[in-house]
């Protein structure tokens, strides 16, 4: 039994359609792969490589895979390695590896960057990507719509001179630092990220009116783009210069900002009704004033009019101000793409921010070992978003946060993670060192001494326990048990020290509050008489 891997022919369209329908039934979210005319167009498209695996014994097509060569902005030399599908009759015969090998042979010399978005419900594609030199660079939650929303794990491989042309020292906001550092290491690049926590977000302005792009506004917008400085803060798979006809053919839309009758900016996006997903690909403005207005209107449009479940936007890794702006609008960093964008004579990194309007569900146990570290970083980022509003609401009752500014609270909360304990669960034990401080967001905790034999008192919502762990990670001098269901924000000694090194202004305030709070707690809880003696706790 032999298999031949070859480029698809016009006569293969029906066989390719059969592979997809046999593998996915009616649930595949890309209808063009069920339409033979669309498949024939892909076969003849110079910018798309479509391969098939043929069983030489019976002539049946049992696998297919593709590379979309112009997946990045035209001229970016980014190719999407996508749609690797094997017919049920051809599984467990190594077809995935064979198809990937053939794609790589075609990509050499044509691409600088290859991108694979692996469905995480199937570990095989992640393993194939990892085995062929692709590296994990993120985790995109609930991007695809099948029977349910599915997450994908993006992997990247660089070709040719891509990394030699990479611009160094990207400037990223702290919330994207861990993601960037791990992605660079995974791709064999020494991390050179500079954390920038100084740049403010773009300001809000309501002086503009909203419009949609028509042929009448195209020339004005194009002149605006041509005349502005070429500083690309948002990147994507299209741009205005490809022409209005091609933009419409790809279901692209531009929202315009008008000042009286004059166009002063636009933001472009594509919308898939089937996937309920939006991709933002370009931002054009005369100056910085309309930026936040356009992005806010875009977010509102996605949420209220398009009924989107998933929105993604690629932001320059050298523009912390834009990163801060989209973060404040609810977008979170979910992937870091080294050398993703070709700009003049250099390649630049990009950060993929996503916003989801569905709950962040648990992920199946099919994550490849190379995907897991990225998943944990992104999972923590989304958990932090849930913590932040609750911490802000609890601020009046949390002495630890006294005198912190709103911005400082946000930064400290971003270093926390959310945990829950059912009633009766031990949180920590006297004499053990877990290196964690706990900020109670909801519930009640009982403090006991000597293995639970001596009741000391209670810690309530808005209070902290285990604060000494922030100072020296010392063993706890008492035990803590949830007496009701408890939600807590956990701040570890290690994460706190990392934060203080980057933001000593936060450390000064928190250390002062820790000292004050410990003094108050000792006065309130320290004394339990046992044979005329007292025993202090901390």
C-alpha cells in the first residue's frame, strides 16, 4: 500500500470535498471546503498551495492540507499552514506527517513565517507541528465554532532570514511580558523584551460621528493613509491599498470617524457570521485623537450588532500605548508572534489580543506538553480579568490596598490568581510554608492554633491572611480553615517580589500597609490565655 502526496488538480475538487464531509459531517465552519467551485478557485490560486494524499491502490483521496501564502498582509511573507484533514479511511498511516513534510518543502524560499493554528481537541496536530520545528506562541480561547466553541494553539516556524531581519527590544505592557518572554524562548530567541508601564492609553473623545466606508469615501481615506506617517500599530491580513473591490470580496468593513464632513480615521475588520468571529486588520487616523473612539465603536459594534463571540486584533509589540488602549477595552494578550510583520527592511513582533463574549471554559486534557505552559499563562490572564472588578469592589475594606491608586491596584491585582475553597477545606496549616497571602473576596475563614485545638478568631471578606508570606515566605504560625464557601485572590511571595522590583512605588505602599495591618491584627487576635501565658500569631 503506497501513498502519493501531490498538488491538487482541478479534478480533485470533489474528492477534497468528500474528505471534509467524511471527517466533520456538516459541522465544519468553513463552507468553501464543501463547495467544489470554491475549491477549484483555491487550486488555481497562485497564493494558495493545496495538497492531496492519494491511495495508489484505488485512487482515493484520503488526505489534504494547504498553505495560504498571503495570509499575512500582502508582502509580509506569512503563510498559514491550515486545513490538514485526513479521511477516516486513511488515519493512523502517517499522512499528517507526510503532508506537513511536503508543505515545508514548498514553503522554503517562499515564506519567512509559517503559522499553524492547531485545534486543541485533537493532540495530533499539535504533536505534528512540534515535531516539524513549529513552536508554541500562545493560546486562543474559543476561536472556532464547531458543535461548540473550540480553542486553538498557534505554533510558529521561521524560514530564511526572518530572524536576522527581526527588530529587537520590543516594548510591551506588563500584562503581555510573560507571554512574550516564553514565546521568544520557544522560538530560540534570547528574550529582549522591555517592560513599559509608563505609556498611557489613548484618550477618549466623543467629538466624532460614525459612518461606514462607501466608494465615495474610499479616495479620501486612501489619501489620508498615503499622507500619514507609516507607523503600523495594528496589523492584519489585509489593508486599504488592496482595493475596495477586493476588500468587499473578502467581506471587509471599515468604520469611519468623521469630524463634521471630513474623514479623520477608520478601522477595518472582517466578520464571519458562521463563526461569529471578528478580525481587526487595520487602523488609519490623521492623528491620535480618533483612535480610542474608533476602537470603542468597533467593540460596541461587535458586541451589540454583530453578536460576535470572539474578536482578535494584532497589535505592534513596539507600541505599548496601543497595547494599553485595547487592554482597557477588554482585550487580553493571548499570543505573541515573533517577526510576524514585514515593515520596510525589518520584521517586527506582534501581540495578538482577543476578546471573548462567552465564558472561558475548562480545556480538555488533549493539550500537548509544548502547549501547556502557554495555556497556563493565558488562563491566568483571563482569571485576572475576573479578579480585578472584585478587588476594586472590595478596596474600601482591604487595608492592604489602602492609599494605592486605581492604576496601582490594577497592577497588583494582575499578579493575583483566583482560588475557591468549599466550607470545611483547610487553606493552610500551622508550621507549613506555602508562600501565599490570601485576600478574602467572599466568605469567612477560622484561624486556629496547635493543629486546630485552639480557636483564635475569624478573618472576614475584605481582609487578608498569611501576609507574612509576602515578606519572607516563612511558615504559617496558625492554621486557616474555610468556615463558609470562600473566594480569595492569592498573591505569592515570588510574584509579589517580581512586582515590587518592577514597581517599587507599589512596594512602598503595600509594605507600609502590611506593617500597619499586622499591628492591628496582633492587637485584636494575639491573646489567648493558656496557663497565664500568651502566644502571638502572625
